[in-house]
């Protein structure tokens, strides 16, 4: 609908109480044109957003053999008009009572990986994809049991997100990603005004260890600059997150060595050749050592060192599964090849149509991670600890979790990184610091919710509720945490 079109004006001026502007008798008899125009603008944009919501509504998807009661929406939000950059989102209302639940944004990393491919389709989303690559099943541990759940493919060039300026795909980086994501949220909340004042949280994993705090910082600064709370950000949580390159490398090689995955020689070489400075822009000599390390590790899944890799053949996988069960590693069924099924499903034209993917903008072949985006990544600061310092000061709720069988961004790296914050000790039986919680999830790999879905749902519920798991927790609470597979260390 056009802004200020006759119908919306007529409708709203005939109901003067709605605008609340005609409080004086003078205004009632001779409406102030400027104010009237204002109410027309509000009215039409509200109608616009409702209309756009309707257009974005997702109906039953191909291969969806079950019904759900919660609403789903998918589509694009333009984040930069001049170059034609648009981010793709998929939104799930909470399974029950969405009006009372917070809004949660989930981001995957890469850089270049799709939040829909990983977060939604194999970790925390309600719809997961069966091995046939054609049908869906309902994830019983979906995080939309705890929140209204929003996924975006970020930045442009990832998943279904696109730019009409092709050079944009060669110029992605941390800074523009944060800026575009902030624009996305501001505009998305215009389209979904019912979520405008809602408590808002951000969560993500891996390289989103950059995105999540950086976007949080962008929101906090925007709110300050505009002296308004356009986005009601309450906190964020990251898992197996890249935070600080120096401490990442320090912890990485130590983890590989102590897990028996690399030789003494390689470990010693890593200490000499990796100057532990930057992951994205590592020195060549260090990349070589990493290559040697990977060779030595052989055919294992670095993201989950005790589970079979996707390439393992059937008999091998069975054997590994047996071993795994014998040592009591994982209780849940685990499929290492989920990314393959996802790729098959999201390349189906009828699926893309149901999700309102723009035909011209859809990539020739949809991929879980874009190599182009990854390879041409521009700016990536060596640390985001300075952002943590700023945001801890703002009183945001900040939680960090780590699956302890991940060799990509291992728990040792995360612990060194948190140490580096030198947060003041509060005291208690376990380590407790001010401003940040750290949780280790036993038996989980890089994608914690994929390996430990039940525990991850418990985790997000505790995070959103702000339930502290303090050092002074009773012995029974500690025990419960242990049973659930979560070892709680409050930092
Ligand atoms: C889903 O809902 C439709 C329409 O109400 C109904 O016809 C169908 O039987 C339902 N399917 C399942 C699996 O419950
Ligand atoms: C990109 O170009 C297409 C085709 O001209 C157009 O339909 C679309 O709206 C453009 N996207 C953006 C974000 O400007
Ligand atoms: C599967 O792996 C096992 C163990 O490495 C090997 O002996 C067997 O030949 C493989 N089977 C196939 C079909 O590749």
C-alpha cells in the first residue's frame, strides 16, 4: 500500500481516538494536517507490515508429513538499497504462547556458513531433514519450545542471502556483517511490530563468536546514539566460539596433543611456527603445521572427535558406533552426514518456492557454506575480547558454552580466552567471576545442540530465564547438572 493513500487516511481519521492526537477541541474540529499525516504514515506502514508478514508466511513444506501449530515465516529484508543487498530469514514462532516468550536470533559462523543449513536444519530448529534429502521430521528439542526463533543467512552470499552488486560477495567482512545485521533487525521489527519491545537475545557458534558480540555491540551503540531502545537486547550466548586468535591457537594444539591426535614433534613445531596471532590470516608456516596435524589426525571428524566421520563406510561406522557406545560416549542417535541431506533438500525447486526464495537471486547451487565468502573475507579482528569488556560493562547477560569433544574450537581455547578477560573473582567453591557464565557440555562436539539436543534445550531455557547456576549451588543441583551432562563452572 502506498504511504498516505486515501483508504488508510480515511480509515484512521474516522476513528480519532486511535491516533490519540485530537485531544483538544480545536484539533477535533480542525485536525492538524501535519499530525494527521503522521497518523496516516503510521497506519499505512502498519498495514504494509501486516501485508508483508502475510506474504512471508510459510505454509506446509514439501516433505512435511506432520502438522504444526506455530506460525512460520520466510523471506528477505533489504539491508542496503543502493547495492541491492538482502538477507534471507526464516522465523518460527514459539511452539506455545509466543506472546509471552522472548525473541532469539541464532547465527552460524564460517565465515560463509548458513544458519539455516546448520542451526535450523541440524541443531536447534524445529524442522530437521531425513537422510532421503526429501522429507522432514520434527525436532523434539527445538529451541522454539523456549523462544520465538529467528534464523538469518549472513552475510550476503551465504545460503539464500544475496546482493545485486556481485562485487559485494568479494568484500564481506566483520564490519559490514554487523552493520547489515543491525539494519536487518531494525527493518525486520518494522515488519513484525508485535516483537518490537520484546526481550531480545542472540546466540550462535563457531565464527559467530565474532558476529554475536559484534552485533550486540552495534545494537547497544545504536540504542545509545538514538536514545531509544529500538532493539531490546538483554544478552547473548556463544558456543565453541572463536573469540581471540592467540588463545585459540594456544588451546587448539594443546587439545590436539592431549587428546592424542598429533605427535610430539608437531606439537613442538606449532609452538615455534605459529605465532598464535591470527586464525584468518595465519602465517604460512603455521598453516603448514596445521596441515601436518590434520594428516596425523587421519580420517576423524574434527568437529566431534569421538563420532564417525561422514566419509566412513557402513561397516566402519557400525564398528565406531559400537566402540562409542561401549565407552558410553553418546546416547542420542547421531548422523554425521546431515549436511548432505540438507544440501539435497534446499536445492529442491519446490522447497525454494515454498520459502519465497527469489528465483533470480537463488544461487545456482545452494551450499551449506560458501567458499567464495570465506576466501574473500576482508576484516577479521584478532580478538573480540575488547567487545566483551564493553558489553560486560553494559550489564548484558553473557554466557559461553563449549562442547568438550570439538577439536576445531576446543574447550581449552575457550578457557584460555575467558582467562584473558581477567574478570574479578567473586568467590565460591568453583571459579566464579563477575559478568560471565561458562558451561562445558560433556560429550558434545562443535555443534553442541546437534550432539546433545536435550542438554542444549535445558541450557537455552536456563539462559533465557536467567537462572543462575552459581558456585554456591547445592550438592544436589551439581549432581543434577552432572546427570544432564552439563558440568557447570561459573565464571
Ligand atoms: C494436518 O491437517 C490437515 C488439515 O487440517 C488434515 O487433513 C491432516 O490429516 C493433518 N495431518 C496430520 C498428519 O495430522
Ligand atoms: C535485486 O534485483 C532484482 C531484479 O532486478 C530485484 O527484483 C530485487 O528487488 C533486487 N533486490 C534488492 C535487494 O534490491
Ligand atoms: C569399509 O572399511 C573397512 C575398514 O576400513 C574396509 O575393510 C572395507 O573394505 C570398507 N568397505 C567398503 C565397501 O569400502
